[in-house]
C-alpha cells in the first residue's frame, strides 16, 4: 500500500516535470494561460494514468505509459501550440531523458 502511494506521488511529480520541461524545450512562454493549459493537460492525463493504475495495476500501467502520457503530449504540443511534430517529439524525448535521473 505504501509503495503504491509513493509510486503515485513519484509518477505525479515526474509527469508535471516532464510536461513543463517539454514545453520549456520548445520555448513556450510560462505565462498564466500556458501554465494553466499545461496543468489542465497534466491533470487530464494524470486521471487516465490513475484509472489505468487502479484498474490494471502497476505492471500494465508502466507498459502502456507512453500511450497514456507521451503520445498525447506530443499531439497536444503539436496541435495546441502549433509546433512541428518532429520538434514536439524531440522535446518530449529530451524531457523523458531528464526524467530518467529519478529512476
């Protein structure tokens, strides 16, 4: 139980860091509108992550993590902020590498 709670806290902070790091790598200005848009995106994907975690467990959720978080983030950065797909992918992958330090 305690391990699951700590895992969720770790994954939540990593999600927030990764989303904002991806935005920073693209040069998105951190004004009120963008902070709220990124936070809203983080909350929505966080809800999906928790649903998968509760319904399917840790192992399955870790396997589908890229489909829950990374692909929607690339699409969000591409279509909401109008960046090229390649730039969005590069920003997300770079932020992913920055998040691996905690593992």
